[in-house]
C-alpha cells in the first residue's frame, strides 16, 4: 500500500531554515508527481510546491524564491527546503502523491503531516 511519511518539522525562528522530508513507498516513485500542501488553523489549505515525474517544479507565490522542492529517486524521498522562514509559514505541512506524472494530476494520497512553527 501507498505510504507517505513526513519528517523534519519543528520550531524555528523567523529567518531560519528547515528541510522537510517525505519517505514514499508502495508505488513506482519515479512515475508520479509529488506535492507539498500546508494548512494553518483558520486558513484554507494551500498548495505550496509540486514536482513532476520529470522534475519540473512550481511554487505558490508566497514561497517562491524561499522554498525548493526536490526528489531523490534512489531514496524514494521528496524534500522541501524552506529558507528565510516567516511566521506566516506556520502550518501543518502535508506530503502528497498525485495520480500521474504531471503536477496537474489530482492528489490521490496524503501523508499525516508535520508541524512547522516559525516564532520568535
């Protein structure tokens, strides 16, 4: 079965950095696009970044230039490098698998999420 296990969240000061990891299993990792979403209390769920099977990437305007999504096929892992963190980045971050190789494919699996808190 498909499993997505996030790690790397925590508490960080504004301006700091974190790298989230998502360990994937149960499918042919290299064939599918992957994405990161986030959700904070009282806010709508937001697509943060996506990466296609061909490693094309896209980002929300709110994180562009600060976050980088990447994937390691040998490790079946997708990463989200987060730099210059702001309090507005505080949220639960979810790793997702999409149903095809395109980042426009619909999401079909979600991880459990990892908390990121940016606070001084």
